[in-house]
């Protein structure tokens, strides 16, 4: 094994481990951010805001003898929420840097090795994109005498959205998202790995044909996720805040890596076919 290949393998292992680590940490940060936002939303509904106003008046009239513990709790939750948001953003950046680093391996590894590594990176990104929240929605309303009141709060991930749509009897939408945002991407990534690892397998020819047919769907998963976001927001016409969460960036990283792996696998297979043709 030459030095260049050793360097490539070392970079690949480190980059994949970084993706796994920061994918996990990003998921934890996103879930914490989601939980703290949900707690704040719960305490800022009409009843919660009314309680807060009453405690503010009590603290004012007693010159601070009555502590406004609700306000202190909200400040603590907001601080924890901000920390979780900053942590999630940082984790997403490191994840993206590690994913982009995989592309450098084109200059260090064989086309087959590069395809395997990028496919593994795509699989890591896909798993994180499916389980991590992708969209946060909050509905505010100005209520007389109370001020800003939160009417509802939701945070959506791809798998969670499928489950909720199914529970609400939206079977068609749930099925479309399940097929084209979960099953097809998984199948496509596994096909890439199979073709690159078992390129000389007796089953390779059939897998290659299927893989090339599957390649026609390479951007449909992005389109379906976009439809999911539109569908979720369109159900809340009075939304006053919709925020993309890092699960969306994980999924976009999968799409990018998957496209690169597809191009690499296609080049590898063409070289193999050309080699077989020359031998015959």
C-alpha cells in the first residue's frame, strides 16, 4: 500500500468518525433546542402570560418581596435554548466540513475506494437527516391586555412527520414521503455501496442496471422534502415564525454526497465495462 493511499484511508476514517460524532451531537443539541422551545411556548400561552403578568404586578406592589419565579424560569429556559441553538449550528458546521473533506479523497484513493467512502458518508448524513428535526413552527398572536401569546408550537422531522401524517389519516402524503424520502434514498445508498464493494460479483450487472434506473430519481428526494416543508407550513396559515433546523442541512449533505457518489460509481462502472471490452 503506497503512502498516498494510506493518507487517503486515514483522512477517510477521521472524516467519517467526525461526521458520526457531530451528527450525534447535532441531534442531541437539536432535540434540546426543540424541548426548551416547547417549554417556553407552553409557558407563554394565554394562561401562562396571564400568570406572568400577575406575578409581575405582585412583585411591583410588594417592592420585590414576592419573587417572579416564572420570569426567572423563562430566562433560564431562554438561555439554555440559545446555548443549544449555538451548539446545534456549530455541530452542523463541523459535520459539513467533514462531509466536504471526503471530496478531497478523490486525489488520494482509487475511484472504487472514493465511491465507497463517499457512499458511507452519504449514509451517515441520511440517517442523521431522517431522525433530526428539520422545521420548527410557532404561531404568535397579540392578545389585548396580555400582549404576545404563543398559540401553538411544533417541531418536525421527516420520520416524525410521516408518523403524524399517518396518525391523522393522511395516508397518501405519508406514503409518498416514506417512499421517496426514506426508502428510495436508503436503497440508492445501499446500491452504491454494493456496486462499489462487489463490482465483480455475478449479481453486479443486475444491480448496475437497477442503480442506473434509480439514478433518475436522484433529485426527487429533495423535491419531496421541499413538498413536506410546504405541506407542513400550509397547514398553519397564521404562522408567525418558521425556522429550518439542522436536520434539513444533514439531509442536504446526504443529497450532495449521494450525487457525487453516483457520478463516481458511474465512472467506475464505465471503466470496468471498458476494461472487460478490451480483454474480450
